[in-house]
C-alpha cells in the first residue's frame, strides 16, 4: 500500500473513483502479506499487486464491479486442485481480499491518510471486512485524532483503542468485535492496517562493510544512518544516496537518538574504545537487533569488557556476535547479505536453515 499511495493520492485529488483491493487475511504459503494492495483506476490503469500474479485478473474485474456498484466486496482465493491455472494460488496458499470503491464522498479521510504516510506521520486505517457493520466502512486513527466512522460509537471507540496499540507496534491484522465494539464477540471483522514510519537502522563504523550493510538496509526499507567518529571516513559520498551520514562519537550519538522495538543496530567498528561504551548504551535500550562485527576472539574480549562495565548476563544475551548468519561470506557485500539474513530471521522467527531441510509452512505466522 505504501508503494501505490502516491498514485492513489493523485487519483483521489482529481476526484477519479478507483477500486482498492487489500489483502486482509492469508493462510499457508500465500505469496503476499496482509496489507498488500492493488488498485484499478481511470482507463483501467492498474497499480500494485495482491498475489504476485496468481489472481490479479479476477481482482481486476472485482475492482471494476465495486466502482460501478459502489458496494465493497470480500473474496477468498485458494489453490485449485482441478486446474492449477484456474483462478487460484498455485503456491497452495489462500488469501482473502477486500475490494472497496474509493472516492472523496465515500472515504473523506483517504487524502489525509495519504499525506500522513508520505510525511512519515503514523496512522492506522481500520476497515470493516465482514459482519453486520457496513462492509468497507473506514475509520482513520492517528495518535491524536480520528476521522470517519465504522457505523457505531462503541465500535469506533474499541477500534480506536486497538488501532493506537497496533500503531505503536507497527502491526497489521484482523480484529473481531461485537456490533457495539464488544470484545468478547466476533460478529464484526475489522482490518487494522498500520502505517508507522520506517524502522531505523543505525550502522556504526564508516568502513566498506558499513556501506554494503547500509545499501541492503535501505533496500529492506529501513531509514539508515551511518555514524563514525572520524570525519575523514564519515562522508556522504562513500555511502548510498538517501543514507544519513553523521560524524560523531558513536555512544554520544546513540545517547541522543531515540530507538524502539523495531530499531536495528549494527556495530562494525570492532575497536574497544568505540565498541564498549557504544554497546553498553545499546544493550540497555529498546532495539529489535544488536549485532557486532569481529572474530570469536574479539567477541570474547568484548564480552569480558562489557561485563566489567556492569552489563548483566541478560543484557549481554541480546548481543548477536559474531554478526550475521553462517553463509561463508567473504566480501563486504556477502557479509551484508549475512547480516540482513540474520535480521530478517530474527524479525520473523526464521531458523536460518535451508528450506529443503525444514518442514511445515514456508511462511509461518510471525511472532508478536
């Protein structure tokens, strides 16, 4: 959705109706996660994707129908045993898609949501997908305000509270309520889609490995900052465009920088005078991942120094060192892939093992 919003914003501002399809639920090996979106606009222009190609044709027709009728529709697509090329997911999964018409009259908050996402302002969009409430009804929830309604005051209040909780986590998914927001009932299904600002990646040490890690971090959607105390190395021309470069003592910079449960911290300096004060600060603050480069001997020496600095065993257990998965990586680019693989595996609960050596779902449910 984040990728297609600039186009949708232009259609919306011009008063051009479009059909918006959003994946609201998946099971087994579905190709796209909840929140994936596809829209059909003027002159049958298509942007986005809900399945990587499996069911786009059927969703295209649904989008045209909802624009013509003005009524939202919900559809589920799964694997077809009889004909793998029929409308279905040949990967064996199943997705549920909500397709709704969007115009300024039907969704007055859409323009404000698009502006907030573009500006990096957090917002959650709650949409009724099923139940006695009106399907396709939208409530936009910001940390300090709301816009729209799902049709009942109690339902709006319950969804607003949950939406702000999901927004703090950057989470997206279905919630179930009673018609008036009762939490012990499940007759109304509401899809909460959070647009939190991109998570941060903080890379310390302006070396060749840092440039490669910064490049792959930017590719994965992180807002990347590279920090080094040496101005001769901390220069923007050595790093990809869009990566922030800061010349500052690492631990001092981190003390003045906010982190949260999605932040990734990569320490690539492998110099005790930088590493120990920096990691002492990092391991005592919220972060999704804290990794440090170095050999096993370097790690053992670093861990001893950190223990002497007063870090507890629990705090030290958060440190991923030596950094990365065992890929046999040699070059900076290969090491960056190794680091990124460990970050992704930790984020989604993956084992890091080859899929040929594992069983069960390829895309298991992510951990909370």
